[in-house]
């Protein structure tokens, strides 16, 4: 029983959830950094246990699927990491991998891979099919992700991003198995297509 | 009192001599080091033990389907073969599972299920070093340490507290549930006296099997160096939290290894490298993915001492510096990549890494050359298009 409790606790930490608020299918401001136009209702996840310049949404629960918005991660900053506190794991006390403003798309892909490996405590992470792609109205890149977390569930995903003004903007969507990923991929692509860097963020570059 | 190696060779006579010597040393050892071992083909006797085995059998059945299990048949046969060489009579009682976890550890469950983490395989420099760890774990099985520990802890608290002990020590580990469960009742739950006893049994098994006993203290020496020199000390402290103090353990191991023959015996360096060749790139990549640069540097420097012609290790060294990306790291990375190429057995990805570093330092022509070398060796690589796009003034495909 204690194993199950701890596993659920662990998944909750990884989910980073502390509450939800409704996201309506209308133009959305993402923490003043990005704006997107969802085509359906989403749930915004309150990230009490995870820190970083990110916002997390979900449809079926963050363990099953979630898009993560990267809101202009700056030089020397981690993409995300567990917030220190009673749930912090010992291994997470070590310095996390960080974004560097001179990173190229290949190096960003490596950073995502290392960040996933670290935060989901797994060795089974794969990023591939790195390609050029349009994002926030300009050149960017896109690659596929696949990882298996401690619950032994494989999660498929896509990351789309760009480096503007030395900061990383991006959207990463992943879901458990094919069902929770493939089903919402068209909606994710819609989010990607509608994404813009917010004027306030653009002027602060 | 000193003993020649001949006295500690193979066979019953040697076992008798070892038992006498152990008695002479004193301590808490049995009069005959193997008299309290389980019998080959052992099955649980009472309800306590049957219950513990049932938990472990459940964990084992889950582990068999784990995505973290390394299924390479040659690797698995090799490791199980070492276990059989160490404890031939128990060959069919012990089952080894290699789990893709980049930390130093192995563990033994009471039903003979042994976990070997890939971080251990990365760090061992030869077969004798791996045999030292496998022998130690076999020692836990032969003396039914888990059952002993379970009864001890249960008499003072509860089963859930026993489970909690394991999980707390593991820092809610790195593995799936099956592996966690197995860990709980295995290595993290052993007492320090049990660890000392397993050390002793492991050394004797090594010597009897013809391995150089000095490999055992070497492994701990290496781990201690990593522990002391690393910023990622907490990773290894999980191990040291429940094992005897490293310095004390090391001194005892060295003394006992010398008594049992020291460096006389087989090392199995070439076999170790050959048999694990198929998974070595994965072991290296998993270590690098942790981005614990200081610790990785110690590990790879240590491995290079015995394998200065290993292109994979030089590539790994270069990757540390490329990924760390600090002052002077570009030069360090390029230097290591050059060594990797000179070895003649570097992975093709070394060219891709050279390209990335050359781009960083603005050497575009050299970056282009490296890209072309990579594209030639990996024409089907999915990242070629993007890599090519990184090269300035290169026409698109």
C-alpha cells in the first residue's frame, strides 16, 4: 500500500498540480509572454511543486496529457525543476541543466532530453526528427519526444520552439500512449499555429 | 598470520583453511564461513519467509515486463555466467536482471532475484570488479540476510516501517514500482554487520572462482574517489547510508583481499569489454544525461586509465565539456574528440559534436567538414537536415 501511495505522490509531484482553472476557447494570454487561441476548453494547472518560466495545461489530467508553455526561458535558467520543499527529491538538489542563449535547435533538443530524464527520473527518453518549423511568426524548430516515467507508461510528445532575443519560447505537448497524444494532436497543432509572443514580452527583449 | 595464495586456491582444502583463518581473525564470523549458507535449491520454510518470497516473486514478475530491463541476451548470459562461476551450486537459484539505471548499485532479494544497475556496469573496469559486487550480493542470498533483517526490524516496528526504511534510503528511487519494491527488501535494508559478512563471503567466492580478490577494494576505492570528488555526492550517499563507512570498509576489504591472494587471479578485462560492447554507448549516454559533469569526469578519467585507446570514452569526455559549455570547454572538448578519432573506434556522433563545437567557436569550415563526415557515416540520421541548416551559407537540401 505504501508503495502505491508513494507512487501516486510521485506522479502528483511530476504533474506539478495544485489546482485547476478553466481555459476557454478564446484568445489566451500565457503569463504575459505568449498568446494562443485554443479551439476547445482546457484546464490550467496550478504548478505548486514545479518552478520555471512555464505554464501547464491539461485535458484529462496532467499525468495523462499536458501542453507546457515555455515563456521565454533566459540564459542560465533551467527549463523547469521541482520547487524545493518537503517533496524535493535528494537527487534534485544537484544543479539542473540550464538553457544558454547561444544554443542552437540541436542543443535545445538535448536540453529537453536531459530535463525530462532528470525530472521524470528516467533513462528512457528519446528526442528525434528535429526539423525546421514556423513558430510565433518566424523560424523555429520541431521534434518528437518519447519517454517512459517511473510508472512505466510511455508518453509520446512534440516540442515546437524558437530562440528569440536570447530566450527560449516553446510549446511541448505529451500524452500517455497513442490515445491521449494522437487524439489531441490536431488541437495542439492549432495552439502552435496560433501562438504569438506577447507584445509586452517582445518589447522586453 | 599470513597465508600464501596457494593455500587459498580452489577446493575443499582451501575452504577449510579459509574457515580457520577467519576464526583466527575473530569477529562475528561463523566458525566455518559456509556452514550457515542456504542449501542449493532452497525454498522458504515458514510463513514469515514464504510471505517475503511471495512479495519478491510478485515484484520479479513485474520486473520481467519493465521497460527499464536490459534485454540484451549476451549481456544477461554473461552476467549470470559470472554469478554461476562464483557460486556454481546455486546457479539455478539466482536470477539476475540488468536495470537501466545510471547509478552504482546491485541488490539481492531473498528469493534469489538479483538486480544489477547499469551504472555499476559503467563503472567496473573488468570482470573481476563486477564479480566482486555480484559475489557480495550472492553473500546476502546465501546467508538469508533479508529474512534476518526483516525479523529484526519487524520485532521492533511494523512491516510498513520496514518498507519505509527502504524507500527513504532510496530517496524514492529511480526505477519503476517493481524495482522499488524489490529494493525495499534488499540492499537498503541490510545491517552494516550483514554488509561486512557479505563482503567477506564475496571475497571468498571470488578467490575460489579464480578472480583477483584485490578487485573488490578497487571498486570501493573508485566509488570513494567519485564520492569525494563529485558534486553529486548525494547519489552515492544513498549507498553509504546503509553500508559500512567507506574508509573502514575499504581498509578491511584491502586486508582481506591481500590475505586471499591480492592481485593474483583473473581480471577478465577483455571479456568484460567485449561482452558489454553492445550496451556501452547506452551506459555512457545515460551517465551524460544526468549532466553531473564533475562526477562524470571522474568516472570517465578513471576508465581511461585502463583503456586509453577507447574512442567511446574519449568521446564521452568531449561531451562533458561540450555540454558544460564553460570557459575553455570548447578547446577541451575538441581535444578529447581528437583523441577519440585517433583511437579509430569513436562513434560517428563524434563528428556531429565536433561540428557543434566548431560552430560555437566560429570555425565554420571545420564545422562543415565535420558535418560532412557525420553525414557520410550516418546518411539516414534524422537530424541531418537541421544540422545542415545550422551551417552558414550552405544551400538547403
